[in-house]
C-alpha cells in the first residue's frame, strides 16, 4: 500500500474498489467515499459496487446488502446502475437465441 497509495486514490476517484493484500492474501478493501456511501451505508454501497463491476451476481449483491432481490433492484435503479448491460454483440446473440 505504501508504494501504491496514488494508484489506490485514482481507482477510488474513478469509483472502483480495490483489494489490498499483504503477502498475497486479501487484508482490506478500499471503497470509494462518496454521497452514495453516506446515503446507503457500507453494505449496500459495497454491494452496488461489486455488482456494477461484475464481481458479484445480482443475488450475491442483494444478500450482501441485506436486501431482497426486488429491493436491491430498486437500489440499483436509484444508483443509476443498469441491471442488464449486454454489449451489442451479446444482445444480438441473446435475441437470435429467442427466435
């Protein structure tokens, strides 16, 4: 951390969380500090970040935020996080599969 403090700050400013390790093992999580953190609390804020960064599924993030999936969907909506974010190619493949 001593050598990467600047990088951690840049990641936080970009809205990304970082895992800080000690001897290769996770020791801490650096979470961006913003209005969302204050409004939602750490569990829900972390759940939104993990979902947004594709590090947790919808069900996993809802559980972390101590919410039902329906309630977590509402939190994502208020947070401006898309629940479905297919690339055009992925969306085309999904639509082709339905035909």
